[in-house]
C-alpha cells in the first residue's frame, strides 16, 4: 500500500520589521498577531529577541506590502494557520480582488481590505484592551 502523506506547505507570515523606536531601534522578525480598531498592531517576535510581543502604532512602519503578498498566498492555499484572526476570510474573497490587489498602491490595498471588512469578509476589529 502506497500512502501519500502530502500536506500543503504552511505559509509563514514572518516579516522583517524595520528598526524604529517601537522595536528598540533594532530590525525584528515578527508575525502580525492582532490588529485593533485604532490601527495598533500587536506583533509576535520570531527572532528570539525580547520583548517577545510588541506593539506598533499607525505612526510606526509596518511592511504592509509584504504582509498582504504573503496573506494572498495563504488565502489561495486555504491555509489560515498563520493569518491573524482579523484577516481570516469569513467567506470566499472574489478572485478578481485577489488577482488585482498586488498591482495596487499600499494605500489602495489597505482601503480595499477595509472595504472587504465592511462587506463582511472579515470580522470587526476589536478595541485595544
């Protein structure tokens, strides 16, 4: 009996976060853990440095283009393992959105994601505790 233990590769949404005051002026490797209504982001460090979790505010630098590119791949593979709950699709995202998103500017990408959220494709953003 020949079994094929095939499993789709897990998409790791690990990002290079630029050095800035919020990262103690060090470049960090982290995954987006949570996103809040006020625009604050909670990141989960994957580089072994401390603090293991840290916040970025809307004024800080976050690599949205890299995050969205990796998230699009995860959406297409149906692998939501490493996607923050706030970006896990609640219903199938139209293919034309997935196909067109990479060509958009960063600001337009964020507007499109916000529009998808208002249309029920994602859960509402929680308030920061």
